[in-house]
C-alpha cells in the first residue's frame, strides 16, 4: 500500500529553526510537494522536489532523499504567522498526489 | 482576483438529501480535482477531471458524482447524503494534464450531514 508519515504535531519557539520530516512508501515516485495550511483555510503551495538535495526558498528549505524515501521541510527564523499545518504529498506513478495527514506546527513566543 | 471559488462556504444537510457543491476557476486550468479532508487523515481524492468533458474516479468516489461541461466549472454532487460525508471539501485545479503540475486550492466547503 501507499503510506506517507509525518509527525502529528510539533512545537517551536519564535525565532528558532524547526525541521518537519516526511517519510513515504508509494507505488512510484514523481516528486514530492510541501503545502502550508492555516487553520480554516486552503492549502497553499510551498515547494516541489524531484531530485535529491536541498532547495532553499527564503526562510523555507526542502530536502529530498529518494533512496531513503525521506523529505524534510526546514523553517528558519520562525514567526508567529508560521503557525499552521504542513502537508507532505508524493506524486505517484499515475501522477496522482498521495497526501500525508499533515503536521500541526505551534509557534510559541 | 484570479483563483478558485467554492460555494457554499458551509452547509448543514439532513441525511438523505441531495446536495451540489460548486467550484469555479478563472485560471483556464485544464485539470480540476475534488478532495475531502478529515481530521487525522490526509486529503483524499474523490474525483478528478483532466480536461473538459472527461472525469475520473479517485480514492473515495462512492456516493459522489461530478461533471465537467466546460473548463471553468466542476460541481460535486452528493446524491443522498450520509453522516460519514461530513467533512471539509476542497476543489483544486492545475495547469496541464500531463506530468507533474502544482495544484491550487479553493477555500473549501464545510459540510455537516445530520
């Protein structure tokens, strides 16, 4: 079967760095997305990785290791507005997105 | 403002009633999707459409139907609602039908079936 695992909830302090992990087992792999979802709102696109390595976009970076079935989202200089759920989604062999349940990130002052 | 709109924003529905959730996009995207999001579960694909005139079944299609008469609209119908269909429903769209495309989401419809 297909499986995406993320921690259910994480807590971090404003100004700090946090790493949100995602491991996956899917039928085929055509890339991995990270989305941000604030409470009561729609998911919004953060990043897409298809090759191994780290991609940086401002305060957010995303890493992929295809051999390990592993990705992480790194958030630096945390701000209160970063409090949200972060969704990991893998593109399978049929180009459909398989979604993890999401990680709720709580930022404390 | 370009994007995806969904209606209604929220709805309370009696079990057994028929309901259509509306979704409209003005980005001229070829592909559109309907997901449901439940607490503790990831987004689950209900139905999708790669282009106007075609539709396909996702992971959880039972109890739902869709149509795609034109590029902009992709309504989702619950023929006879049941309490297990209580959920948040998101419509999404993406540009193109082949390969990997970023999906853009509407604001969602919160549905409670009693």
